[in-house]
C-alpha cells in the first residue's frame, strides 16, 4: 500500500487546524475539496495561491482542479474582501426597477467594477443574480443587511459613510 506524507501547513496560523480537521473528516480524499475550500474561505476570508496549493496537495488533487472549483463557484473569492461589502441585485425585477442606475453610481463614485475592491480596502462591490427579494426591488445588501427600494442617492449616501469614516 502506498503511503502519503501529508504536507505541513503553510505557516503556524492556528486556523490551518480547522482546515486540517475538515480534510480529515472527509478522509483526506478528493471528495472533500469543496468543503476544505469552504473552511479556508471562512477562516481566512479568501482563497490565495498558498491555500489552494496546500489543500490540493493535502487531498492529492491537481492544483488546476482546486483552482477550477475556486473559480467556478461564486461563493469563493481569490482576493481579500473589503472591510464592507455592497451587493447589488441584478435579477429581472431589480434590473427593471433601477439596478443599472445603482451599478453606474458605484462605478462612478468608487471607481470599481463588480467583483473589485476599492484600493483603500474599504468596500468590495459585488452583484448577485437574484437575492430573492423581488418585492423590494431594487435591492442591495450592505454587509449582509438587505435594503429595499434603494435609490441611487440612498446608495451614494450609504457608501459615503463607509468611505468617509472608519465605520
């Protein structure tokens, strides 16, 4: 029987213990890839090259497969999130009721596109296909709090609180 030496964690950060426990729970097998990546994302906030390599090596899967999973699922992010997150719904109801105006407002005011974080690291700007809040269209999620019937002016006011202060 072939033995496999498990790689050492990338550093002595205690959060790697959580990742290792998840991989052990799945028998150090490739079937635990998504769960292990979820654990890394929850523990560290994003998946960097180091974490992808560690999980891939530990589970004996090609790095390309780990990267493929990380880029396929929208839950995963490959860069650190900002201090605050703003998610604009682009579903049909929200789109019809003004989401394009909200998207334009953020892009003009913050200078970032969907999926990007402001250079100062204060705000990450994301979009979602549907938040399931169609009756509140256009809907925006500010740091996991859903706001409904958001105008471009209200969005700008909310974002200015984040960018002016260390909120």
